[in-house]
C-alpha cells in the first residue's frame, strides 16, 4: 500500500474577519486587521477596473507580461530580462526554493523572521539552519560571522530586508559585507556560492534596495511585492528580480500565467504612478511616528520601526496574550507569536489610518504593558 502523503509545513494566519465577527459578536465592518501589514486604503485605480482589458478576460495574459515588466523595470531600475512577475512575493519565495533546494539541501535563515523561508525550504526537503539575529540592544542586526559560517554548507541564505517582524533595516553596507564573505569563502572552498534571497517586501518604507549588489554577487535574488507600499495585497502581484542567468532556473518553475490579467493591469498602473505608493508611504510614516510615541506614553514598549508595522514587547507571554484578547474584543486584530517563539511576549501591529490608529490607542489605554 502507498503511504498517505504527509501534510507539508504550512503558513498559519490569524482567524478571518468573519470568524472574529461571529466569535466576539461584532459587526464585520468594525473589525480592523492590524495583523497582516497591509495598507489602510487601496490606490484609486478605478479607471483600470472600469476600462477594457487587453487582452480581453476571455484570453490568457501575455506570457511575457510585457507591460507589467516594462513598468516594473522603470520602477525598480532593472532590466526587463531581470524580472519575473509572480502571484505575490510568496510565489516568488516558493519558486526560488524550488530552483535552489532539494532533499538533503541546507537553507540558512536569519531569525526571527517571516515564517515562509522555513516553510518553503522544508517543503523542498531541505533542512533549515537558523542563525539568530543580534538582540534588541543591537538593533536586531544580522550576525554576519555566524551567517557566513552556517552558509558554508548551504545552497541558500534567506534574508528579509527590512525584517519582519523586527521592523528594522540592516545598514546597507553590511549586506554587501556578508555577500563578499560568502563569495570569498566559496572561492576558498572551491564550491559554488549559495543563492542569497533578499525579501524586500517592505523596502519602499526604508527607501533603499540591495538590488545594485547583484553585479557584485550574481546569485542574489531580490523579492518585491505590490502588497505593502502599493496597497494592492488583494491583487497578488510580486516579482523575483535577479541577473538573467540566475533568474532562468527560477522562471522554469512558474505555472503558466500565475498572475491574472486584472492583477497585472492594477500593478502596471500603480508602478507607473509612483506618487501613489510614495503618498501611502509618507502617510504611514507620519502615523508610525505618532503610534510609536502615543503607545510609549501609555507605558507600552514598542521597538523602533522603519516599516509599516511595530513590534511591541510585553512583560510576559501571558500579558501579550491578555493584550491580544482585549484588542480582539474591541475588533482590533493583532499578530501574535505562538508559545515557544522568541517573540511570544510580543505583539506586532500594522500602522493603519489615523482613525483606525485612534481606536488602537483608545483600546491600549486599558491594557497593561
Ligand atoms: N515577505 C514578507 C516579509 C511578508 O511580510 C509578506 C506578507 N506578510 C510577504 C513576503 C508576502 O507578500 P505577498 O503578499 O506579496 O505574497
């Protein structure tokens, strides 16, 4: 008899809005998602949705996504042959894992970070070496020496820049430093350097990218998304960006036309009008400053953030869980970290609109830090 397929490691969300509305007896529209690092309002792209699509919706999108790729090439300052459109950053992460890893491979992950790097690596049969980031007093920076050591037997190193959930960005020269060490170690050992995947889902909030480093380190793959600064999470559009020779094996793993025509049109329009995402980033930065100071005034302990979310430390995992429950009763959904997670005593909260943040601050008044 063939053994049943073991379910793979998979991603866990907080409960859905409908579930929480029913559980807490709240109107559906009163629930605000502070858990998923999305933007408070979508861009006004009505003209895209009311116009006609080319090709029409009865056809598949063009296999080269020429218009989307052209807009992204300008927005990211790369060549059209360096871009692979994907169904969100998550599809890019999965394709990079497929192209780089197989049973017995090793993947290095700088933790705590976004859960998907471990998940997509383990789904490919790779083992994951976790390299903890430095502590909060050192700004959660990368431990470059430990990363380089772990990477000696690895096929891929996953980095998140700026990092989710710590919210901070590595000083740019340090990523370059790490890549140089990886390159020289590989040369000394006489092996190929590992792929380095840098997930820049939140890069627009910091205003810089490691993309220029792809000339020094050809196995660099950068992941971008329209879900965060572009406020189009529902469209599901992202990119893998790399030198053409690095991108080619990743391209082979994508299902035909995984980005829909409507999504591609929305993303093309948003990338072509950079003032839309820039306005969103500016509004969020203003609200982030305000949230950080008002929460701190209440005695909460938020860490500094350069992203559209804030990590907050409570006195214990129990008080973090109690804070989460009180917020949920008010219809405000925080991101929690399971017990055993290094941030089990923390919550992560997305920076949202002024009115939504007002509700958060009001609810936080009654919650002990
Ligand atoms: N990378 C990081 C670091 C994220 O936080 C997220 C979403 N929470 C993603 C990727 C997934 O992005 P997308 O919506 O583009 O799949």
